[in-house]
């Protein structure tokens, strides 16, 4: 909403289009979460979220951070925004087991217990719906 408001009031005119504002907002969110994969304080939390059955948690956290960063850049780059949105939606689906594990195991993230599975699922569905909107209506 803030990005769209910035567009409507003329601060960032390109964001007056609600889908472009959504693209920018999603890009900011994914860039922020991508950085958290590389900051030691938050990286250790993310490593604890990786289900024990998965190999090489360090590599997985690094890879997902790089994919989120690439997706954020792609959302902002016109020719790639659709591909980036679809790829990020698929990434969210692939990451859901880690979020489910964190919720069920009570993993502490940033000094707080991981959000409940129901809340996390609702948020992921919302983000996926936003990415689908960007992919298919954001021309």
C-alpha cells in the first residue's frame, strides 16, 4: 500500500499502477529476506529451520538466499518479472516444509518462537497469490 500511495501522490509515479507497486513491494520483501540468509545473527536461525532430514543446511540456506535475491532483482527488471514471480512462487512452495518444521519444532527465530503453522501457511498463500497476480496481470 505504501508503494502504491507513493505512486499515487507522485513521489514515485511509476508505482501508481497497483501491480507495479506490488512488484516493487515483493522485490523489497524478498531482498530483505535474502539478506537475512547471509547475516550471521539471522543465518543461524534459518539454519535451525532446515528439517534434519535435508542434507547440507548451510548450502541450502545460501542457495535459497541467492534465489530470493535473484527473484527480487527479476521482479524489478521488466523483461524478467513474470519468470521471477513464477520462480519465487515455486520457491515458496519448496520452502514450506522448512517453515512447517520450524512451527512444529518450536524453533526460535529472532528471539521469538516460529509462527504457528496455520499463520505461516496463510502468509505463504497470500505471497503466492501476490506473485501470481504479478506474473499474470503485471504486463
